[in-house]
C-alpha cells in the first residue's frame, strides 16, 4: 500500500483554479485505481507554513549551542513545531503530487518555505565524501503547473524537480496546463485536455 501526499499550493476556491481542477482529475483517477492507498491532501494556503526568518535562524543557533526547546520563545517553538510537522508528514509518504499555479514564472513563495522545511541534513539528505546525497529513495513525484501563457513550466518546475532530486526523489514528472489566457478561445479545450491527461497519468502513478 502506497501513501500519496497531494500538495496544493493555491489560495483560490477549487472551481476557479485551472490547476486544482486538473489536479482533482489526477487524484480521482489515482484513488479509483488504488482504492487501498492512503491519500492525504494539504493546501499550503490553508495551514501555517513558517518562513525562515531571523527568529528561526536564532532558534537553530540556540539549539546548536546547547539550548533546549523549552528555552526558545513561544514564536520560535511554534515555527519549529510547524516546520517539524511538515517534514514528518512528507517523510511518512512515498508518492507526491504538487499542484501549483505559475506566478511570475515561479510557483507561489509558500512552496519555497515548505521546501525549506523539507531540506534537513540527516533527515532528507546527508553529506558524504562525494558531496550531499538524498535520502528519500524509492519515492516518486509529479508536478501539475497551470499557467495563463505558454512556458513549459519555466523556473518553478525546474527548481522543484532539482530540489526533489536533491533529497533523493529521482522519478519526477510534470504536466503543464498552459495557455488558457494567451488563447482564451481555446481555454475550455486546454483545460479538458489537461484533465484527460492528468486522469490518464493519475491512474498509472
Ligand atoms: C500573481 C500572478 C502572477 C502570474 N504570473 C504569470 C506568469 O508569469 N506567466 C503566466 O503565463 N501566467 C501568469 N499568471 C496567470 C496564471 O498562471 C494563470 O491564471 C493560471 O491559471 C493560474 O493557475 P490556477 O488557475 O490554478 O490558479 C499569473 C497570475 C497571478 C495571479
């Protein structure tokens, strides 16, 4: 039995988002094909994702210097707890689907903060004589990107793939649902084709 984590990164109601609409087709097809699998859905705009800031850096510094969790401020404890929960949840799954909108050629900044919680030496990667090595082996991921123009995923997709590779996840696929704003007369067609492709990939994922 596999455990799929669906990471939605969009503040819009589902019906107004191209990515979430296409992502739903992926997840429904996956569930139908894998009824025994556990599927967890999370939206980074509906939960607290701490941003690495001065407070968090100071907390890490304090712990490295021998202070305990109880010595940290209430804010720092909240930041580290949330960050640790993100990491534990991620590590407890073995398949991932990221659903993002393209915002200025990237994904929303919240996903970067989420990624900052995932990259922890000794947990998701470690240092070897040959450099850093990812520890999350035998896992796979898929990225669904919705964009109004046509960019083939642009920087966000390349970066997400790079960081997933860095923590050991080598099998990373992508689906670009793009161009609905560039060619509004084809918007319906683009979304329907995206849903069909997502369904097809989702049932085999
Ligand atoms: C802040 C912001 C920045 C955007 N930047 C881009 C962009 O760089 N390229 C592009 O093609 N579309 C851009 N768009 C349009 C979105 O990619 C498009 O609306 C897409 O459908 C968003 O995904 P969603 O429908 O799942 O929310 C931007 C939209 C917003 C709100």
